C-alpha cells in the first residue's frame, strides 16, 4: 500500500520527501526488493509498541511500515502531456492514496509557479489535472466497452452505466471519491485505476511560525472540512532538519520547539489511516511485531499477511484485545482473567488485537 506525494513545483515536496527517506528504512535492510529512488519506506510510530515490549521483553521488534512515493513535477497541463505529465499521472495511478502538499508559507526567495501563494488555487490546479486525466480514461473506456454493451455483454452494460454516472460527476469538476459509489461499482471500475477515486489528505506546508494565525493554513483546513479530507500542518524545512539528528539531539530540538513528536510522525500515521490500514500484533519472546491489514479484514486474511499457508490452513485465532493484554500484563495473565477469545473464520479483526493463529499446514 503506497501513498503518493503530489503538489505543484516549489511547494516543499522534495524537502518533505527527503525527510521521509532519511527518517526511513535504509534500502540495505530490504535486500530482497529494489527500492526505487522515489520511494521512501518508514516505520509507523505506534505508542502501543512500548508497553508490549516492556511486558514481553522480546529479542526483536518490528513496527508496521508505510510506503511513500514522490510524484514530482505535476504542473498545469499535465493531463495534456505538459512537463512529464503522462509519466507522473501513470505513477499516481499506481498509488492507493494521495498526500497533496500545499504551500502555506510566504517566502519571497522561493518562487511560486503561479506568481502568488494561494493554496486553494493550487489545489484546484492539481485537482483539475487529475480530473482531466480521469475523464480521458473514462471516455476511452466508454468507447471500447460501449461497443461490447451494444452486443449485449452484461458486464460491459453494468460498467458503462457506472462510467456514465462518473462522467457527469467529473464534468461538474467533482472527484469520483465523493460520488458515493458502492462496493460493487468500485469493484467494476477498479481496473481503470482512476485517480480521483483515491482518498486524499492535504499536507499544509507552513513556516516555523505558521502553525497558528495563518490565514493560508485556515483556508486549507476549511477546505479539508468541506471535503471530509484530513489536513496535516507541517513545516517541511524543520522536518528535514530533524531527520538528520541523532535520537538524543532530536528529542532536545523538539523540546526547544515545544513539540512532542516530529510532524513527520503525524504525516505517517495520517497516511496509514488514509490508506484504510490498521494494525494487529503478535507478541512472542522472539519478536514483537505490528502487522498491517486493511480495515475490515477477517482473521484468515490477517493470518495471510504473515504467510499464505496461515490463511489456507486457518483453524482459529486466539485473540486478546490490546488493552486487556496490557492490563493483565501479558498473555498468561489475560488468559487467567478470561480475556483470551477463540475466534473463527468470520471474525473481523479489531485494531490492536494481540493474536496467535492456529493453523494446519
Ligand atoms: P518541490 O518542488 O515541491 O519539491 O519543492 P522543494 O522541496 O524543492 O522546495 C522548494 C523551495 O522551498 C526550497 O528552496 C525549499 O528550501 C523551500 N521550502 C520548503 N519548505 C519550506 C518551508 O516550510 N518554509 C520555507 N520558507 N521554505 C521552504
């Protein structure tokens, strides 16, 4: 699951992305996959890990991770192939959610592509390009599938009906994510990889002093409320400075700034949630580990994240809610307190579940 970072040039995307890669997991720790230069993999900060570690005292700890993709160079006209438009749009299609970086800082030394700093204009420019790109995809598919529909192909008829709805919506400059399509309709259009169906959050890039009394930020926050999209304010410049520090200096620097955690942590958690992800834990003496599943996953699906054999041979899951695990000081205590549940194939995983899977090989 990947979160793409988009935004106009000169809004601070590279600065933020550099902070992500430097705070992130080094490519040498992933010898089995090539990490492209535009991909940053970061651990998801999770305050629940520490208590688990204190109880279990494991040899190893593995937090959940999330992947960011830097999609630089989106400009007005991208959907018509301006700049490196087509390539960038293709990169966005492959992501699962979008973090839209918006400039909310005034700095005469940093040129703004449109000549003035107006976050709402900027957002509209990008959104227009994304919508135009979707429109093109929809038109092409309608032409192709329309022929099949005429000859009575049931699937094509259903698809065309959804696409016509989408076309109207996009014509009104609205993103597909707000159309309220149901699960079946979403499944039908999945192969199209539409961009505006993906969930979006706005990252308002502010100056050091711009977290409060910042009318530019207020504009983005209000837009986020109207669109039901999360807004995270960060100062990319500070984040890139923090990312370079050793842990001890980092803590000192944050205290000086009056911050509890790097803004990056908020960005990472927001991305994780935007991607529709949640965590369950395995807590053994060898390893305490946070695993990632889509919200709404069943127990066998969650087991499949560890190993496909676990899903195939799933028998049941021994589940302890996180709070009970901590309150009862571990598995043994939770069992004695009657807080361990045996769950079957239909069980929907809850965020924070501490789990032991039983399976046949
Ligand atoms: P990109 O084109 O969106 O990738 O933007 P960059 O990350 O390259 O940033 C463009 C310029 O804005 C660089 O000179 C950055 O140093 C500067 N910049 C980025 N974030 C901030 C910020 O929070 N405040 C100020 N004043 N400048 C910033």
